[in-house]
C-alpha cells in the first residue's frame, strides 16, 4: 500500500516533533524518552543548526498558521515566511534575529499569551526551539524565500489529488465492439464480452429456463417460485417470457422486502440502542424500515431517496403547515437513516465520549454509503492514505450539527418527532391536561374515601396502644420508614401492627366501601383512556436554525478543540472553488439539504457509482469495485471501469430508477448464463474474475429462513408494522415464536443488537456494530448443527413432510412435488433413486423383522414416517442452500 | 441420547470420496497459522472476574488505609476525581499474610490461591479508562472502550487457529443462567470473520447449541439421512465444480459437526477425572462446584488443543456496591479453590509451562466506602495475576499509592497486558492485523503497548 505523497509523511514527522497534535498519538512516556535523548541547549556538544523551513514551520503551521497564515492574518501578522515575521503586524516586528528576549514571536509564547488561552500553550521543547532559532540569527534554509500569495490555495488537497479515478465524475464511455454479437442482449454484455474476448473467453451458454427462474426469483424477491408460478412459466413459450417474469417479480411487493433488506444492511438498521446490558429497544424504528421497503416497491428515484433520508425535514417547512401530509410524514420518517447508529445516551447519561461516538458512527455510515472514502480515519489525524484532511472530516460533521448538537444533546429515546402540527399538538395537550385534571380529582376522591375510613378504624383501635407512647407512635408513623430513628423503628415494630391496617381490613369493616372505591377506579380508568397520545417518529430534525459551532478536534479529542469549521464536503470530491451554501429554513439550518443537493448532483463522482456497484454486487455476487465502500487509494480498482461508468451514467439518465437498473442487469446474457463449470474457460480464468459463468451463491440468513418457511407452507406474508418480537430461549438460542406472527418474513423480525436470531446469525446476517457494506460468507460447523438439529428446522421439516404427503399418494409424485417446491425443477434419475433408496431403507429399519409380512397400510405408514427425515435431509443439501 | 450424525459413518463416507480424502481442511483454520516468534504459551485460560474485584481486600495490602479507616478521603485525592457521593476511607477487615517462598502477601479469604504464590505474578498497578462495566469490559476484552471490536480470544483464534480439528479455537465457559453485562458480545468476533467468535460450551446438557437433535433419532436413521444427503450433494457437486471449494467446505463442516458431537462431549465429560482431581478443584463442595467444573473443563480443553478459554463467573459477582466484605468473601470462597486447583493441576501435569492463566476483572474498587459498607467501581488502580505460560511466579509487580487509589509505580495499562498475552502466545501485537475500511486494525490499536518483561520467566 502506498502513502499518497510526501505531504502525509511530513505531517507524521511534525507530529513526532510537536508531540502528536496530529498523526499517531504518542504517549507522554515516549515523548519524555525523546526529550531525554535531545541534547540540552547548554550541552557541551553543540545542538544541530536550526532553520526556518525544517524546524520552525512545522511548529508554526500546526499551532499558529490558522490565525496568522493564508486564510486569516490576525493583528496583521503572517507567520508563513521569515520576511513576513520580520515585517510583523500591528505591534511591529515580531522578530529580532539573535535576540530572543526582544522578539515578540518568543515573548508571546513564553508568556502564554499565544496561542490564545482556550488552546494548549506550546510545550517547553517547542518554545526552546523557537528561542534557539532566534538566538542563532533566525536562519532560513536556502538563499531566499518564495513570495507570499495573498490568497494561497488550499494546499491540503491539490488538483492532482482530484485526478484519481474515483474522485472524477463518471464519463459515459463508448459501447465497445465485440465479435460474438448474438450474445449481446444489452450494453452490459458488450462491455463484459469485450474483456472476455480479449482473454480468449466467452460467456457460458444460457442457463435452463427453470434454473433461471429460481435464480431470478430468489434474487429479486428472496423467495422461491410457487408451484403455480413454475407451471405458468413453463407453459409460457413466448420469446419474452423471461422478461415478463422479471417484470412480475419487480412489481411484486416481495421485491421491496428483499431489496429494502439490502439497503438496511448499508445503513446499519437496528431496533435497539446497542450498548449497556439493557440494549434498549427502539420501538418506533420500524417506520423507517417500512419507508425503505415502500421506497423500493414504488421505485422511488434514488436521488429523491437520498434527499429524504439526509434531509427529509428540510425539503419543506414541516413545522409550518396546518396538516401533516403523508408525503411530509414519509420524509420525516426517512431521516431515520441518520438514527441507526448505536446510541448509549439516555436522559441523565449524556457523556461526551458517547455523544461523539454517535456522531462518528453516523459519519461513518454516511461516508461508506455515499462517499466511498474512509473518512473516519480523518477523525483523529489527517488521513494517511487518502487526500482527506481532518478539516474535511469536521466540515462534514458540521453538516449535521444543527440536529446533533453535542451541547444540547438529546438522548436516543428523547430525539423523537411528534407526528402532529403545532396546532394539533396544542389541542392534544390541552385535551390531555383536562383529562389529567379529571383523573386526579377522581383519584383524590378515592384516596379521601379510603383514608377517612382507615382513620376511623385507626381511632377505634388506638386505645389498644398504651397512652404513654400513643403520641410518639403517631409521630413516628408520620415519618417515612427509612427516616425513622432506632427508637421510632422499635416503637413502630412493637405497636403498629395493632393499629395500622391494610385496605382489606378497612373493606371488611365497612361493607359498601369496596364497591364505591371500585366504581371510582373504573371511572379513572375510563377517563384515562381518553388521553390522546401523539405518535412519535424516530427521525432527525434540527433543533433550530442555530447549529452548534463545530471545531476540528485535535487527535479526535473533544477536550482539545482546534479551529472552528463551516459545514462542507470532502475537498477532493468537489471542485476547488466549491462551497456548501446552506439556505436556512425557519427552524432549521438547511445544511443537510445543501449536502443532499450536492450528493445528488448528476455529476457527483461517487453517488451513482456506489449505488450501481452495490446493485451489481447483489446481483452478481461481487462488485465491479470489490471494496463496495472504499473507492480510495486503499480500495480496489474496478475490474471494468468503463462498465461501471456506463452503468452510473445510465442510472442518472434513467432518472435514478433502480428497477430500470435491475431490469438491465437481470436480463443481460451475463446474468442469464449457466453457472456450470467449463474446463477450457477455467484454464484461462480459474477464479471466474471476468464473469464467464454466473456465480452461484449461498442463501443469506434471511433468505434461508424465509425459504424454509415457504417450503413448509408456513410463511406469513403479512407486510409492515411493528417488529416481530424475538426472544432468548432456555437453550440459549434466539428465535421468534412458531405462530402466525412469528413466521413472518425475516425482514420484519426484531433486530436487537444483543439478540441476533440464531439461525440467521449463523448464516452471516450481520450484527450491525456500525453498518454492513458487505456481508461475509462463512462456512462453519454450527451451520450444519443448526440446520440438522434445531427445533426450527425439525418443526418445519415435519410441516414440509406433511405437505408432501398431502400432495399425492404415490412415491414418484411426492418426490416430484418435493423437488419442484424446494429446487424448482424435476429430480434427476440419480436423485430419484437416492430418495427411493432412503425411503425403502427407512421402512426396512422401521419394520425390522416384520418387513416381509407387513400389510401394505403398515408399509405405507412406515414410509410416511420417513418423510420428515427426508425433508430435513433435503433442507440440508447444497442444492437447497445454493442458488445456481 | 440420539445422534444426529454418526461421526464414523460420515467420516468413512467422505474418505471413500477422492475429493474428500484431504478434506481435513477449512472450517476452522487448522494448523495453517504461524506465530511470529517461539511461543511460551500454547494456550491461555482467562479466569475473568466480572464486576471488578476489590484489590484492597485480596492482593494489595494497605496498612495505611486500615489506619485511616473512617477518615475522609484526603483532599489531594478527591481533587483529581470527584467521589463526592462516597463515604470515608474503608479499610479491609481481612488479614494479609506472606505466602510461599516468595513471601508475597495474600488476603486470608483466598487461602488456596496463596498456596500457588510461587507460581503467580501479581500485578498491583493496573489501570483502565472507564468506570462503567460496559466500557471497561470492552477495554479489557477488545482493547478500546468502544463496542463492536473483536475480543482477545477471537484475535488469538484469528492469528493462531486451533490445534484440534474437532474443537473451536476460542471457547467460553460461563454460568449458563447468568450472562455477564453486555451478554454474548463479550466474546464477539467483532469485524473479524465470524468463525473466530468465542463458542460458548455449556456446563450441562449438550455442550454446544444444537449439538444433538431436539428429538432424538436412532443411529440407523441418522446414518440413512447422512447417506441421502451425501448422495444428493455428490450429484449436485458434479454440476458445480465452479464453487467446489465452497461445497467441499460445507460437506467438511458436516463432518466437523459430527466429530464435535463426539469430541466436545468427551472433552467436557468430567466423570473421566479421578475423585482426587475432582476434589482438588472443589467439585464435591456445592459452593465451589459450579466454578470448579468450569476450571476443570478448561484444563481438559487446553489439553485437547483449544487456544483460548475464558471462564466467566456468575453474572457480575465481584460488583460489591454494598456489603463489600461479605460479598467479596462469598465470591472468593466460590472461586478460590477451583482457581488454585487449576494452577496446581496444570502444574503437576506439566501443562502450566505452556498454559498462561490470567486472573482479573475489568477494574478494581474504591478505597472509600459506598453506602457505608460497599465499594464502587474504580479504574485508577487495581490488581490481577498471571501464572504459567512463560510467567515468572513469586513476584508482585507495580504498586498503588498508600491508600490503594492510584496505580503509581510501574503502571500497567490494559494494552500492556494484551501485548504481553500475545507475546507469550508467540505474537507481536503490532503485527496481528486485520485490514478494515482502509486501516490495519489491531488489538492494541494506537497504544504504545509495552511487553511486561519483568514478569517473564
């Protein structure tokens, strides 16, 4: 891996000199060692000669240039050159060569007047260095100095940095010519085929109709085709039967569930706060999940999708209107995108480290979703691999400062948006206040009634207490138990049982009292039910139009504030003269709106590329850029840069419609080719890097669970709404209930960070520590154990067996039914034979000695008993678990 | 008990298949990984004392604290950290006495541990970065006070793998009923591949979740099912050479599952141990039995090549906010004999030299009282101990101030401890990296971690 230029090495080197204000943090111990190694000024051996450029600038650049440099020259002082220090500022020259005690440059830092009080003073070594340099006559390195430009360009990011492919807007390439034209169904094929042909390769033949049907059904909807769908598709012999199947699948609501789930990975969707043992739930999070699913179902243009998620509250003045339209509510819910990060804060616990962690995680999610550069590295120091400065990082943080204000922090549960206009809220609050008043009046009446009667009983019983202690007892009883002194405690313990009586004793003494109290309590309940709740959305809105000031945090430390920054975007992703220009709204900074507008500029270098590449990876198993969230120098280069750019520009040209991109991808020859092995092609490209065959893929955890439930006939396709609860079982596993609600699609199961659903977790459904830009695919023994032995699999294997037995009386028909249901095809002869052998052997084992003499009904019963075991075995096969 | 798969049957079926002849491979990274230098410890057993044991009552005698019992905390201490909510200084009611030839002092409530004094190096100058359980746990297990990173056991698994094909590299033995604070994430693989996650082996029933079918099946049926799956998978494979390694790995994973069924069950079968050994750990005393069983299981696991075993106490038993003396004594009684038994048993079997035992919690406790007789969380100074695996026993390293508040001499940060554990496993902490989002991540992150060379043999 290469470092990008000398600049970064220089920064690191400064860090070593000045004690780690930037770069890798260095411990105090280490610095002390370094200091010990540096010869003292008065040492016998003369210290090395100092010069301005090598020794002094590194200190000044980090500590002083912010105010006395290119951008600002406070007190008219510019410290960037020796001659400009000599010239000085409002207070005259700052440097008298040879005379440190007369030089303001030294005096100000010695007196700690500079840097200003809120910043750390220079340390002793730095001051000593300045002093020695002035004392030695303030030499420069060479013969002369370059002149100062009044507005020196921002040298953190150069135009050369902007030349890197990923930071340039995509340009629509020519569609290449290919030899094998009849394999080209659309431009995707031409791009791929041109590379294949260059290596002496070609596409595999098209996959069979049913292989393709199974592939595209799981891909677009996450579910297998039903038997009816299979038969209909087989019967459809028209030329565009496949295209129309694709259309049907894209139009099905299940498409939204499947692709919404992909997006939920990217944004790190979870329904709990993470952290702490409690891992507090986020009962309102599901609205964002439903928003995402609907956005895919309705093919919401991706640019609009981004604008709503980043700035849904700033697209229009949501606080203003008399009525909250569905559109407005939708846009507010969309900002749930910015609320997925773990958040340990709660009322009474709002610590700065946790607050800044929420900010950092949110920025990482935004960065990996839209920017494709690892901005998080610049939180503590200039990025070591990419042209991303710490300033870039904090400028981006400033975009969110109107809502995420560290000084006016709202805890996870407090940061909710009332789903009502101001007027509605006022009306509801007034109504609820009246209800509360009536309730408390009724409660007072109930208390009084009970209290009066208890007093009566008390007075009847008081004579039992010796007169001498009666008053003291009364006094003691009036004091809360924990505040009584020893004497009072003793008194109460001794005498109170006789006189203090519980409600039941009061009811026993006064016959009608209980009924009266109950009547009052019923009235209270009825009255309380009239309370009108205000639905709370989990989203993000600015607190007002006064966003918090954002500072560069040295070493990422919130106690070590550097200069303030305006909201901005990473400089390398925009033209050098680009400035983010938010237009404030009535109660909102407008910053996120401005940021979203920048992201959705059709010429944006990363927005479209990142999303088409993600779509590609989800369809083809691997991205054109393999590092889906990292397009920088540390990421991988695209395998097909022209194809990537063609897709990105096509996406924009199609109005950011994702379904158009799906259609392009899944109707291409590349997608339709068989996944079968070919020795000749494999000899050239053994890893199938150039895509000469479709890449078979293992089901994801959610798809596996849904496919099992579908095969068992138990999948509940009810859509939307609050999460389906999951719970830890006595055996330690986490599952949903085996009932209608519990058997809904996996996308609706509660995503509790501390309670991942066991089956899905073992098949790599992510844990959402931050977000998941790419799933891992592990093969471990626990998967085998789970698929073979878990109650979930066993139960559903039994249900599947029941379906199979119901479907037909004969063995051959049953096998055919099972194969169509599970594998979307007929069995091969070998498979048919294997299953028959299994059934026969099972019957033989079951009947034992009675095998020869058993009646047909007995044999049939034994064979029926074999089917749950057969079903479980089928669930465990690679043919079930993989999509060809 | 029924068997889901018969190991022998499946193994023989696979052996018949030429493609599977050498399928001893994947699934668990076996043998393929090399240490950076000659390891002193082959395995680590971490006796994790969740809750934060009170160092002043166990390993760090403070006569001055006892002398000032009941007095207010001196101002120069409280200036540093606000502990206004707390009462005055609270000495320990327990007596300390020199132990072993080394004469290191141990509290009277851990008499068995004291008998191992010559094998133990006590560190009395630990400090950490957070006073909350969660953050301190993350620090101790994963190296930073943030969630989501891999635990040290996962790093060990990632760097070294397991020495046993049939058992996971990183095993967690916890009380089945009471999870520690932050639950299963204490042994998470974080962003490392999931196979490095700690595998919780249960104390009772089947040691691994779903190790056996929930409805038992006869060996005959299990064999038939396996045969069916094998022939269907072979048929499928014929057409899918493209993803051969994946399919093969999946078939191998079933083989491993079958072997685990035998080997994990065998590894945790304490009935194979003699009465004398069981007694050494305290299995016959109901008070010590639960922890003793886990300690003995740990020995059996490292004997069989498991790389990293972590034993948790029941919940956060050391979290003695009230009635510190009695609570500390109670949990000491439950764990002292088993922990000492483990060290002695490892030693007499010649395993101690190659097994590092680490005893300690996420932080210590305050020298001032909380609510009159409790002690609160305390990050500025606490104790832990190490034994075996390249550690020179019979010493105490570092010191807290006269009140046990701040670690003041030879301060040891958590990263130093981590670097030392990895060092003893033959690993350079700076070179155990995982590339993530453009950065080489490591357990010790950006800390200037130092190997605790004075502790080494």
